[in-house]
C-alpha cells in the first residue's frame, strides 16, 4: 500500500496530480481503498484518555487533575484538583472557589 493507510498522504496525492484518464482510475482505486483507512484518534479533551472515560467512576489510577466530573448522588459538577488518601478533592464549577471533598466512588467523568 503506497500510502501506508495514512489518509493525509492519499489526500495530498489527489491534489498534486494533473487530471487525465490514468489519474482518474488511480484516484478511483484510492477512494475505494480509503474505506479501510482508520481515522485518527485523539485523547478526550476532558479525561485525556482513549477511549473516553465519560460516565466511568473516578479512581486513583484514572485520575486527571482539571477534568470535569459529576457527583452521582447530587448531580453537582466539579473540577478535579488532587487525589489524597482515597478522596478526590475538587472545586464546584459554578463560581465556587473553596475545595470540596468528594468520595471517589461517588464521582464519574462528565466528558460530553
């Protein structure tokens, strides 16, 4: 495979060639093969994970400072600050500056 399953290389080729019957056939074949190209995957902007942890409980292993989470009991939205002794320390998103202590098992990532 000339493009090594890289979509950007295939698109660059399409814009560099002059139009003629041979190139039209090549372009048609490229388009047919592009269905096998996997799209680029990026980390979630909130939890910084692939796959996204939306709805997953916060643990010390998946903790990401700055991420937005929801307390599943109160539905309050928080931004994670730090993990300390099994607790997640966060700040409420709605204009609250004082830290609030949330039990890890009561919070899930709110990515979307």
